[in-house]
C-alpha cells in the first residue's frame, strides 16, 4: 500500500506527518528544533519539484509512505489522481491520500514564505519549527487516526 | 497505456480526444457538452478507449502545467502505470499566421469560434495524435 501525505509545498506539514508515520519523529513528545531540521526534506523541497511524490520510508505495516506538495491545487489534483487511478483499475485499497495542510498554522506559513520566497532560510526555518512545535500534537493525532484506519 | 492530451484550456485537448477516438462525426455534440464541464473541479477527463486498447483522456491544467504533469507522472510511477503525454499548447504545427490565429481564437473562445475553426484546429492536431487514430488508413 502507498500512503501519501500532501500539503502546499511538500516541505513542512506533509514531511512532518510522514516522518511521524515512519517513526522518524517521536509521537510521545514534541521534538526539538534540531530533530525537525535533521529530517532530510524539511523546508528543503525546491519549488520546481513541487508535485513529485517523495518516499519518506516504510511504516511498521510495511506500507510505503510518501509526501507531496500540490500548491493551491489540492482538490483538483486529487480529483485528477483519483480519476487516473480508477481508470487504470488500481484497487482503492492500494493507496491512501491524506491532506496535512489544514494542520499548518500561521507561523509555519510565514516561516515557509520567508525561507523559500525571500531566501531568509535560517530565520524562516526557526519560525516554521516554532509553529510546528505548537501544532505537533495535532500532527500526532492525524497520524494516529490514519494508522487506526489502516488497522481496521 | 493511457494517452493524455493536455493543454491550458479544454478545447484543443477535447478535440484531440475526439479525433483520436474517431468521433469526427460526433464531435459536435461531444465538444460543447464536454466544454461545459467544471474543469477546475475535475481537470482530468477520460474520453474513451481506442481500437488498440489505449485509454484516451484529456487534462486541462490552466497555468499549472508542470505541477499537474509532475503529480500525475509521479502517481503513475508509484502505481506502475504507463502514461503518454501530448502537449497541445506548444506542440501544434499550424502553418501560417492565419491558421494560428484561428486556433488561438477557437481555443480561447470556443463557444463562439469552436465550430467555425474546427477544421483548421483538427488539421493542426492530427500530426501530433499518438498511435493510429480511429478511421485513419
């Protein structure tokens, strides 16, 4: 099974959710700044590569976990992907798409903007992580809900 | 194999699908109906299956061409699907400024010009169709 977390840029929300899913970030505490930055793709997805799915790893069930950025086209692109997979006869049990963007807070959006658009990378990352730490329990809850769904 | 004709607006990809599937006679009812679809909600439309078993569809991506192609190509890669892309924005070989202008008008304002300039647009699209279109010798 392929599990795909998606968000706006594929650099923050989907990276963190997929990392929690794979166990690269802890589920029982809020990680420190260095733990976020140590993630291979955190705040590093190049704008010209947004749209390509990236493999984060494998979870305990053996599912492949990906993250993906879809800019502001999440709804139409998910509809297009659904049409493509249905047409190709891919079993709906072979994939799961989870939107992680609604969990992003204002700080992380501003931090991402500063980091990616205005090239204030260090300062921007600091703010994205600050926002992500405040929102972290919601990400853990999202991943827990996804995993509960997989167990059923 | 899934063949996807794609463009910024729906007219040319839809016409390419109609030509590919041999719907030249039926293109009149097919095009206006499909042009009225909500392309922003469902940008990928599967038109049918050709005689060689390939699924033929069209994708309307607006100004997000790269994003849509990367995403769908990425998903095809994840699930082992075979996709073939035909770009109808830059790939047409219309000869002459008049033909290009007609195609541009039909593409931009299909409700007004689609029927009038369909032959010109079809002549430009025909060379870029993939496989052997229905009805071709």
